[in-house]
C-alpha cells in the first residue's frame, strides 16, 4: 500500500513538471523566407496604388454657364439657350475689326489674362490680334445659318456651332490672328509662327487650344489653332501637360 502511494506521488510530480514545461514554452516562430517577404510587400504596394486610383474621382462635368470651366459642345448646350454673361468687358488688345462691336468683348477674368498673353507674345516677337470673342445667341444663329446656306448642314457642323452650343456665347473663347490679320479663322493660320507660339504658351495664361489637331473625333470639330478657350491656370496646365481636351478631362467622350 505504501509502495502504491509512493508510485502515485512520483507520477503526479512527473505530470506536473510536464504541464509546467508545456505551459511556459513559447510556440515555435515561423521564419519567412526573404523572397516571400518581398513578394508580399510588392503585392501590398500594388493594392495600395489600385485603391488610391479608385479613390480619385473623375471631375464632375461642369454645365454652369457662369463657371470658367463649363463644358459646352454639341451634346451639352447652354442653359438657358440665350445666356449672356453679366461681366463682359472690352480687353485692351488690338482687334482685326474696328469699333466697340459685340465680338470684341470677353468676360472680365479671361480679358485680363488675354491682355497679359498678348503682351508676352509681342515681347517674344509674335504680336497677336483678336478676331472674334463673345457672340450672342442671335449672332451665332445668323452666322450658322449663313454657313449652312453656303456649305450645307453636314459640313457647316464640322466648323461652326449651332446656336446655344457655341463657346463664344460663354464669353470665355476668342479667335485670334497674327498682327497682319491674315489667315484669321482660316486653316492657313496653322502654318504661321503665331499659331505655334499660342499652342506652346497659351496655357500659361489659363487658355487652351480648344479644338486641337488629331482630336476631331473627340471635340466634334475640325482643327482650329486660332480658337482658344479660357479655363483657368490650373485646368489649362493639366490639359496641356497631359495633351487632352476638355471633353477628355471630364471623361465625357
């Protein structure tokens, strides 16, 4: 009986020691191979980039006629159709026409930037003249109808906007020409040195060449190196650096 008790006591001690050892031992550490760690890091970085890109929202299309970034084209007409800016002024730059005519006007902000751009162009040796700025709904109607009568509707729509869809009506756009006025609003302007200067420098003053070469399918209009549009310094820089149109900027092709 005493032997039995001794055996049981010894067994209990052994069991207790085993439990103590088992409870105090740390679980074995899993050592990752260097190449596995690198792969996981690369995957995590790619996931972060995808999530960041997804979080960047496409700019909402601006349809407010008062906004300097308003998008006006064949699909997006001005509302109301006879909209007229309330801050039209006569920029202090030379024009191909004389007198205080409607087409010599622009909105205040783009007019001020146009004056600075014309001054810079003159210093650079490429003096410019304004040709056609703001055009009312009524003026655009007369102009568009004359083109339709001369060239037919289909052809007219490749270079002239239907009333209510013209950027000129916003007071943010202007057709420009060289000092001699030759090739004003004509395809031959593309070969003049002034056109090249405008394409390379207008963005510095918040303007863009609105209907660039090679983007006819996007804008709906033929290449017009003379037609510049004010969109503000930030957007102009973005469009110029990325070589995109205002339609592509709003992702509304």
